[in-house]
């Protein structure tokens, strides 16, 4: 049963890299996305394009790529007052966290993905959470996800493993992982088709991809790409 996986797939750089990582390792991979009223809802369109391109341009991966699931989690947006779910400026809060933190988001994502995995007969969940280059979100921490893995497995009464292949690497290494997995063609797909910008800006394409170039997500992506490119050259 551990040859099948479900990848939490947003349409962003990290989850796209994790999807390729899973397709390299497992015989059959499904994807799940969440519409939670995110300000950057354009990522939901991007994920469809990424899946199409993976099937067309990477047939070995496409042969393993199974069903895609989109879950309505709009209730999360309704109870959240954050810069990712409201049109407000991105800033730091008194807690030390940026106001892009959506409380409970990854907890709900994995719980629902676990329920889906139970129904689909899958025991592996893959997510792009990272504790190296991140904004301090507590639900991205390795300790949180290990505890969540135990809780979901107990609650479902069956084995469940949460894989986080990006947990201990930075954005430059995430670009390098993409290059190792699929070469220049896959790196180019990530640059042109994925979306990471918090404000949902796809008006301008930079070397590292589309985005406003100013939000924390764009800054991390740009910095990582420049470091990756310097070493590659």
C-alpha cells in the first residue's frame, strides 16, 4: 500500500516540486487542492495547467499521475482575518508572525487529506512544508506535522505517513531538486506555470516566475532562484 501517495498540491513552486518527487518514488500519485478563499486564487487555475503540462511533457510521470481532487474549504476563509484571505497589507504582528499566517490551515489540509486517503486506500501524504525558508508558521514545523501524523493515524485507525521532502532545505535547494528531478524542462515549467505570490500578481514574468516581486513569498523565490542560477552557471 505504500506505493501510492496523495500530494497536497496548491499549484505553487514547492508543491509542484514535491509532486515530481512523489512521482519519481511511487507507482501511483493523486493530488488534492483546497479552495479556502485565498487572495491568490489564481493558483487554483495554475494547478490545472501544471497537471496538464506534467502529463504532456513528462510522460513517465504522467503515467503515474492519478485523480485530482479539489475540496471546498471556504469556511476557513470566512473565519480568517489574514492578508492571505483579505485585501490587507502584509505586515508583521505583535506575535512575531506575519499576518499571512492562516491559523489552522495546514492542520485542516492534512486532516481532510487523511480522510481522503482513507477512502482511496492510500497511506502516504506528501506536503511542501519547510522549516528552513519560511515565515515562521507554526503549522509548517516538523514537530507539528509529526504530531499531526500520529493524531490522524490514531483517528483513522490505520497507518499513515506524512512526507515533507523540503522540510530541511532552502529555496535554492528546492530549485536544485527540481533540476535534478526533471532537468531544465521542469525548472522552466515551474518558472512559467506555477504561482507562489501572496497577492496573486501574474502580470509580470521575472526570471524566477510570475509575481509582485515584493511579498515574502516572491522574495524567497527570487533569492533562491538567483542562488541556484549562480551555482549552476
